[in-house]
C-alpha cells in the first residue's frame, strides 16, 4: 500500500526546519562574540608565552661579559647516499 504525505505533516516538517534554522542563527549571534573573545585570549596567551621565552633567552645572552665570544652552530654531520652518485662541492665565482 502506497502512503502519501499529508499536507499538515509537510507543513509541520517545514516549520520545524525553519525554527531550527532561525534558532541556530539567533544563538550564533549571541555566542559568536564570546567564542571569538575566548579564541583571541588563548592566542594572546600562547604568543605571549613564546615572546616571554624569546625575551628570557635574549636577556641571558646579554648577561655575558663584554668581549666574550660564543659560537652556536650545529655539529657538522655529513651523510651521503652512495647510490646517488658523486657529490661535487663548488663555489661561485663573481
């Protein structure tokens, strides 16, 4: 037996969909500013913490005696792949 949708059932479904749509629209307008403030505050804390770490590092660097030389560099680890072929180091000539 084939059932047909009644007009009242269709109108009720459309009304529920519209109420949900407008309800979410109103709630988003109320809570969006609060959510954005929360996100901005968290980002500020994160960036502030990174800046504080950078500032502490620069203060530690400035505490060194004047004229003292420090060289910070990565250790020289050369890895070569023998399957690739011969590696030729070159310098540009101006």
